[in-house]
């Protein structure tokens, strides 16, 4: 009985790992310098980058206020930011991206 349980758990672990490993971590990382941050009256925060691209974070985004704070700090300090987009292999120059999943202020 013990052997059956161990084999079942091992098989379940392998199947779970294969089924959920790659799609769950699909993303693109870009490093940019923030040129301006614009909060709108509709709750959206637009972040504009020095390369001419931009992204916006909708008001229902779980970490919108934190991203706004980090982007504002990046403008003031001139430090670059690392942006994690949800789409795999997307172009970092795309304008108006809405799939910001992570935002990190980097030390210059």
C-alpha cells in the first residue's frame, strides 16, 4: 500500500510540474528609464519611458499604487527600472502595454 501511495504521489508531481511549469512563468523583462508618470482622473497610471514607449496600469491592478510610487521615484532619481510584462517575447518598444506584472527600481 505504501509503495502505491508513493508511486501515485510521484506521478502526480511529475504531471503537475509538466502541466503548469512553463505557461505560468511566461513573461518578458525590459529595462527602461522613466521620463514621466501621469495619473488620470479615471484611475489609470500612464508611465512614459525615454525610448518613446509607454505602459499603463489600470486602477484594478493589485499593485498599482506601488508601481506609481516606484515610477515617480525613478523620475526623481533618474534610476532605471526593470519591467516584467506578462506576454512572452513581446517587444520592449511596444506602446501602451497593459500587461505590467512587475516593476522594480534599479540602482544606477
